[in-house]
């Protein structure tokens, strides 16, 4: 599964630098697959979509920090636990019940992002 940031976020920014996949963005910020990964140019995502890794996408949330599900690996392959959740002072980095992935799927995502 991926991690999500709840509305209780106080916009402290503690989580953003901890993410090894650069999956966390400040509210209102555009995001790219290429940010903090080895991806560039046209790619086929793990869901089979063809996208330009360098293309900017609209912010997922305008008001609080957000996590891009397609880039979140719950820190699998980097750390023993999600680092955003470990440093969040208000415990608003939680499991996203809408995006469930196995450890093997998270490892495959990590390998995809950091080939």
C-alpha cells in the first residue's frame, strides 16, 4: 500500500526530505515521475500507462503536503519503516486504504523508480 497524508497535516515539511523516492510534495506543487528518480523521457508505468517522466502533473492537494501514490514504496528497499510517518509530529502520514500493495509490488516499484 502507499502512505497518505491526512487533513491533520500542519505543513511543517518534516516528511518531504525524508522520502527516498521524492514522492512527497508541498501543497500546490506540481510533480513529475523524474523528480528524485532515474526515470526520464517516455516511460511505461507499472500500471501500463505511457507518460513522459519529465512532464509536470497537477498538484494532488493544493493546501497540504501530499504523496504521489505511483512513487511511494513505503520506504521498502531503503528503510525498515516509512520515514515520513516516523518523523511526522502529528501522525498524519498513514496507510492509504485505497492503495494496497504487497512487499513484492513495493520492491518492484522501487526498482522501477531507481533502475
